[in-house]
């Protein structure tokens, strides 16, 4: 086992093999990349902020907010596109 190290908001920052390290125990073959995942308290999920190097990420995050507001229905193609950002 190794320890997944987290920052103050739960973003994975790296791993430690020190048995006294504070974090989440994960299998040695865990391949989650630092900065790309965050801990929710139950599981690791993709870190949306890690995708900001992607030029489409800000647009996707805005569309996710519109979708989640339920003020309008987004086209099916847009919903499919957004699955890649969740």
C-alpha cells in the first residue's frame, strides 16, 4: 500500500510510501495522476480544474453550469460532449 497525499481541498498531490504519512491508503498499482483527481471523502473523482489547460474546458464548465441550472434544455450533442468533462 501507498498513501495518496491530498492538499487542503482534497486534490491528489502525490504519493508516499512512509507508513506514518497522512492521506488515503491506495494500492501500490494505483495510477491516478497527481493534480488530475480529487478526494470527495468517498472516492477519487476527476479534478475539473486540472482540465483548464484544455482550451475547451472553460466552455464545457460553463455549459455544465447551464445544464445543472435546468433553466434550458441543452441539445443531445452538447450533453454527449459534456460527458468528457465530468
